[in-house]
């Protein structure tokens, strides 16, 4: 604004040079302008606050959406995890039930393995009231070239078991009681009180000498499978295309008709003939004495005789 008295440009209500007052008409305009400017500033502030409020609201909505999604995802994962846990629990329960039923079925059908071997993990085998047979276990020596084979019986002396007699291999018995001790994983040692099925005499035998199935009567099993169950006598006759061999794979010469004590399944590792899968001891007459010749045999060359 220009002062009407001295011509000085200024703003406000009084001229800074001459001190003249601004005319009332101009004063009203200036006052009105200041009022308008003031309200413009207020409206701009309100608009800015409204804009910030909208932005803040949008941010809150987005955050709420993420939290809800995360909660929903967590709930879904929890539901899936719970369902998996229930499914796994059901599966394990069914498996345990199946194993129990299998164990009960084996017990009822005479399929227990015997010899103190667990039939279910590491659980102690239950032989009481089971019928089975007394059988040799892991035997060696010339005394087993002739039959019948005799197995020691025992009597308890305090905490010890001492030999008290013998019982014939293949004797049918029924178990009355058992005293077993866990020796590792699924193996147990100890003794059984059994009753002979023929004379009803009660005997104490080593659990290793007790089996359920008479492996010497298993017509549908191969001699190799029988060899994995227990010892037996067989007659050798060369039928297959594989000679008996020793542990180094060298040929062992034997005459037909020789008696062989089968001792188990042989290891073919490192030998040229991997078809000879049965370990045995051949009893050979040399110079009027009976000699033991260890060899690995082909199953087709052996015939079970005892």
C-alpha cells in the first residue's frame, strides 16, 4: 500500500515514514484480507489433518488385514497340525493293534520263534502254556555224528542252575513256567520248566533249547531255511555243479554218502562259489578214526536225515 501523504510503500495501519494513518476504507480491506487469509490457513490445516487421518486409517486397515491373515494362517496350520497329529496317533494305534493281533495270532498258531528270541520288538517272549520241542542249539563235535542227540537238563541250586540229566533232541514238551533275563535288544537267556507230553515228567531246560515248530519236519522249507533255525544231520551226495569248498573257496573232496552236521548259513563273501550257502562239518573216516572236515555245501547236495 502507498501512503497518501508521502507516497511511501508500506504495509500495516500506519506509514513508517510520516506516521500517517491508513484511511478507514483501506483499513477495512486489509482487516478483511487478514481475516480471509487466517481462515484459509485454518482450512488448509484441517485439510492436512484430514489427509493424514485418511492415510492413518488406511495403514490401520492394512495392518489389521495382515494380522487377520496371519491369524487365519496360524489357525489353519494349527488345524492341519492337529489333524496330522490325530492321523499319526490313529496310525500308531492301528499299528500297535495290528502288532498285538499279529503276536496273538502267532501265539495261537504256533509261529513263535522260540530260543529266547522276542517276537515283538524287545518284549519278553511268553512261552507259558505253549507246546514245543526240546532241540539242540549251535552244536559242534564228533559226538553229534551219531543219534540220538541228548540235551542237558538242569536243577536250580540257590541262584545257580546246574546240570542234572539229559533229554532227547526232538522231545515234545509244554512250558509250565519261565525265568528269563534280557541280554540285548530282542534276545533273552534263562530257563524253562517244561513237562514232557509223553511221560508228563517235569524238566528244566535252557531256553535256547526250546523251539515251537519242529524244523526237521518242514517239508516246504529249503534246507537253507532250516539251517537258519537249527542243527541237523544230512547226507552228502554230489548232484549240483558245485563242489564243496572251504573258507578260502578251495575244493573239498568228499565221497557220496558222507554224514554232514549242518551248522548254519554260510557267508559267501570273498569266495568264488556263492552258490554254496550251507555250512557243515563232514565226518570222514581216515586211518580208522573219525575226522571232522569243515566245508560249505550247495543245498542240492544235502538230504536231511535227522
